């Protein structure tokens, strides 16, 4: 039974636990049975074996043979300089092997330093008391306490939730913080269930209690890690070409040596002289300078890339990057900045870009209550960091507060006195504030829920009743903004007279604000340069299809009216042949795809003969990478 489909009581019962958590003795027993909450890393080759591999690849073997033949010739015919040639070849092999190993070893150490993704300590209920344990000691059935700023250490099913929102971009690729509740979910996968929190994600706002149902390699995070470790190493185009050249050189050199030996025999020359001559011909045809030339060229390229903050783990990957024909790119944090910003407003009955507010002072003044609302209605924390105050919490709220403070001016006389917190049923939150104009209620949330409490709307000409025509205009504006990939929030307010209840009724709708995760400034030019170089770019993201398509149009990745958009559910039903044919589309992007599906897309592209590069910054990108 999938735990996210069960009610809270059933979920606890299915794990033989209770809301008060496990006893210390039962937790110890389960830890011995299920093992620590850690990911088993794939067994690495011993350092000496990896070092030795640099001296035993095919081309190095050819050079070893060439050196051996040189020493053999010198032994039987001294004074011909063959010993110096042999020493030079051995020197080339040793220097090249040490240099290649050192380059890759440095990169491996740098990667190892980045592998701290899970929290070290977790608050958990043991024997009905709150204790702090190391994350590796969590077991299925533990009840953990979660609050704003926490990183999740294991896959959990929520049992209590108060305004909880989580950032799942590292695991699912979704750019927006996702609300969470305790209701049973009908989703097929726990990845998108609204009552689960997953290992490797973080809490943006709110508090919760949750029961652990998967630890270590059994979590979604661990499953992705296993996919990453089990993906076999493949040779690069350069490695395949050098192997082919090595076989060709070895065959030609040997053939020439044999032919000339036979010619000498036919001419009646002494067999031993023929043998030494043949050995000399074979050694002369071994390109001992090729190996250090290739290695030094690749090493110089890795140094140039390091200056641009690109870490190359394996030297041949540099040349493979230059041979790329297709780039599969994640969206969140790769093509976009992975931060929220205000892009557009619907204010006074018309759309207005964020950038135009600076030159429209009268609009800002007439609609000041909208900006005061954006500045005050939030759950952010103002914390000290490196000698300055910074906001911590939901990136979307940070963007709104920045806008509100910039436009509303001094709000020192405004003081929050109460709050109606956000919850997933109401889909809105409100704050009650003392202001110079009296006590005010400021509300923000999803348009359909805020509308239910509004009686009038603020236009440029003044207040107007919220009649069916106005509602139709608002809903149409929301659809237009959402189709552009924006996250749309409605803002409303009301005066609360002394002694009156601060309920969310009889409010004035002030306007709509649309937010986005903006594309990186350099991305459109990079896409144009790739297109000019004949490199195809395919967006492969875990985010919503509408958001993915909107960003693709903004950055110039999609230009046609009807590109092919395939979501994870459709991809799951496609055969390898159907996927191969679908990838022939001139413009195609994938949305709502999981980690294993990203890897599948890469594998199918490789079967089509493409040389594939993958870019991404999330855990869900690791298997494809």
C-alpha cells in the first residue's frame, strides 16, 4: 500500500508507530534491522588500480611494446641509439600517466568536497519526548519535527502541517515552493503527492510533524543516487578515435616490419639484420609524441574551463564537449536564475511591466495599498548575516516584499498585530496591521479564493463594484499571465473598525502580481551560438509544461506556434521506438519528468547516434549527467 494514499492514522498504523513516536529501544532495533540513513556509495576502484590504468590503455601498451623492441634492438646491436629512443618512450608513458592521473585526482577531490546535501541533526520524538539525533540514526516509523529552514533527512509522510511549503527543486525540478498538507493523495508517485516531504529538499515556511517511511537508499534521493552510480562509464569520441588509430598504427607498423623482413630475406640478407631492421621500422612508425600532445592539449583546455568555474573530472570529456551534437538542459537554476522576481502587474484594470513602475509615480501613489500589502503580508524572517539584515523564507515572498518596500516607501508606522496564516484549504493568508489610517487587514493568495471575500475593486478611476464583468476581466487577466508562465497572486485589503472581527470579507481587490523565475541574461545568446554551431538544445525539466514552454519562448529555444511538449506521464507510456521518432521533431521539450526519465532520453539520443551533453544543478539531473 502506498503510504501517501492513506489517512494519517492509517499511515502511522502501517509503520507500527504512533503520533508520540517510537521508543528508544524500538528505534535501536529498527536501526539494526534497516541500517543507517545513509547512501551506499558505489565501490570505487582502489587508487593504485586507477593509477595503473593510466599506463595500461591500448595506446600506452603500443608504446610499451615500442620501448621493449627498442631495448631489444639495442641489446643485439649496440651503439645505434635505440636505447635512448626506448628511454624516451618510457619517459613519455610515465610523465603522461602521472599528469593525467593528477588532473583527474584533483577534480575528484573537488567533487568529493561538494557532497554534503543532507542535514546532520534532526529533531525526533522518542518515548514521547523531543530529542535531537544525527540524521543517520533515523528509522522508518520515527516522528520528526520540521520547521522553516530545515533540510529534510528522509522521505516522510506528514501527520501535522501548519502553513508548510517546501522547495523540491533539487529532486523534482519544480521552481516554485510547493504547499503541503496532511490529506490523503491520489497521485501515482510520492514525488508529487502533497502530503509527503522528500530527503534532500528544504522547508521554505511553516511547521509540521511527519512520520519517516523510507531511509537511506530506499528514499527517492537514494534511488536517484543509485541510478547515478549504476550508470556505466562510456568512452568519449576521442577515446574511441585514439583506440581506432592505435589499432591502425599497430597493424600498419607490424605489416611494414613483416613485409620488409620478407623483402630482406628474398634479397638474401642475413636474417638477424632483417629482424633488427624490421624492429627499427616498427618503432619508427609508433607516434610516441601523440600521447603527450593530446594530454597536454586537454589539460590546457581544462585549465581554461576551470577559470570559468567549470570542473572537468576526466580529461577526454573536454574533447567530447567539443563534439557535442545535442545538449539536454534542465530549466530551474540552469536556464533560469532559480530565484523569484516580479515580472508583471495587473493594476488599475490594465497590465503593467514591473520595469515601468519606476516612471509611473502617479500609478504607484494611486495604488499604494497594493504595495503596502506586498510589503507587509508575509511569513519571512529578518535575520542578521555578515553584519547586515537579510530576509529568509519563501523566495516568492522575498520578491514581493522587495517590490512593496521599494514602491510603498516608509512603513515604519505600520505594525503587525495579528495574522490569519496560510493554509492549503483557504489558499490565502492575511495580516492585521495598525497603520496611520487605522487598523487594516491585508490579504493575498490565489485569485479564486481572494475573490470570494471581495466586494469591490480598485480601478484607475476609483473604486467599482466587483460585478460579473469585473470578475470576468480579472479571470481573463489571470489566464493571460499564467499562460506566460507566471505565478499569479491576488491582493486585497479592508479597513477594520475598532471592536469589529478581522475577517476576510468585504475587501477591496487591489490588483494581481505575476512572478517568474527569470531566465539567465546570458542564456539567449548562448542558445543562438549553439544553434549557429549546429548544436540542438532540448529542455528536460521537472517543472510544469506551461512554465517550461513560456521560458523556452523567452530564451529563443522555441519559435514555432506548436512545438512538441511531452510530459512525464506521456513519456512513461512511450516505447523506445516511439521516443526515438518523437525526438525527430525540430522543436521538442520535456516537462514533469523524473530522474530516470531524463536518463532514458539521453540513452535514446545516444542510440540515434548523437553525442549528448547534459546540464543541470539538481539531484534529479545526476543520472542523466
